[in-house]
């Protein structure tokens, strides 16, 4: 009788163990077999020297993160201006930026002169992006880009092709810069380093300003500052030129002149004034500009925006972001001079 009970117990334990093993293996397979991974790996192999199986092995280590999808659906740029502004225009961020500028003033001035970019803008970009290096992101970039490439839902603005291209650039960047791809951390969107460069921007615009043979956007302040300056330079920054001025708006102003998404400058200041949007600061009438509208707590404010404002939106397409960078840069400049 005892042998029968023992045999039954052992059989039950074996079955339980086998079932648990199957569940573990099934969960592992589900985690590793990303939809579209085969096609993606084949495309990477076709467009580069990388082996398809090596790409697949890398992706096997990537994990879907629901928190990344959730974060993408509620970006800070979705807030109205009067709620977005206090995130970045604070005494702490201004004082921290002045201290950062003073600590690296020689390097910042060197990069500003070399690339023709106003120094306060370089500092402000780093300040808005990562609080001068304090907040560079806690997500594995491999997980972020895999999640957004293969799982990000189509909400009418499907960006999966954009992120799959960034994932490809991330893998290629790893080869070029010797990055440990399974360890690199960044934002939920896959941006990296103190300047929060996406992989394609890292490959295209990052510079090795310290001359050590690597473009290091985490620990080389030379490379960080030089790369931010080069990014702005390559997108057409105009040194010493205005970014934006407040506008007076007539009651009969043509609201069709207000930019919605594209802040390319296409009309002259005189033409915009004729349309009901006049600069509150004297500026040449033949200067090219656009019109931005921001939601304040008590209504709308309107701004004439110039080429440099557009250049900042190449870093982040949101006019809220560009305005935050501008306002922080002005506060930093006043703080340094004071």
C-alpha cells in the first residue's frame, strides 16, 4: 500500500514538474518570438553586413514592455502650455543650468564658436532633455525600440516603421561604437545620452570632439556638448538671430496663418503683420517667420517664430518643447550674466 502511494506521489510530482517546465518554455518562447522579427532581421541583413541569425539572437533578449506603450500614449507634449512650462522652467533647473554652464564654460564656448550655435541654447537643450545628465532614462533601449517596432498599436498615426528603422540604426550603432546593446539605457522612446539622441541621430550627428576615437554621449562632455551643437548647426541654426517674439493679434487676424505642425518660415514679418500678427519687438519686415499659438491658463498667446525656432523643432517637433528650450535659455543667460 505504501509503495502504491509513493508511486502515485512521484508520478504526480513528475507531471507537475513537466507541466511547469512546459509553461516556463512557452512563456520564454512567447517573450522571444516578436511578431515581424524574422522579416526585420532579413531586412537588416540585406541592408548591412550583419548576419540575420545574429540579429535574431539579439532580439531574443529583448522584452515587450507595456509601460513603454503606456508612456507613448501620454507624452508631456500632450499637455497645454501652461501645464507643460512648469515642468522645465523652474528655479532648480535654471540654477542647475547656470552651474553646469560655469563648470563647462570653456568647452561650451569652444563648441558654440566651432559650430556657430548660441551657447545658452546648447545648455538649455541638455537641461530640458536630461536635467544636465541627471535623468538619462531607465529603460533598456533594446526593449524600448523592440516594443515600439513590433507592438506599438496603430492609433491612426502608425510609427512602427519609424521605430523599426531606429532599431536597425541602434544595432548598427552598436557595431560602430562598440556599445553593449543589451545594457544601454535611455528613454521610453529609445533616446540616449545627455542629449537624448535617437540612434539615427547618434549615427548622423554625434561627433568625437575629444578625439578619443569614440562618440560617447554619456561620459564625454566634449562629445555631448559638441554633438548637440553639431545637430543644431546641421539643421541650419543662425547664430545671434532671434528664436521667437510675442505677437500682437488684431481682432480680424487670419487664424489660418497659425502653424499647426510645420513651423517652417515661409512668410515675411510684414506679410504676417498684414494678416493680423504683429511682432511686439522691432524686427526687419523682410525677415521670414511663422506664427505659433500656445494655450495659457487664461486664453491663447501668439508668437512670431523664426528659423531658429524651427531648428529647435528638429530636435523635438512640438512647439511646446521649442518654447521651453527658448525660455530656459533666456533664463540661463540672465543667470550667468547676473
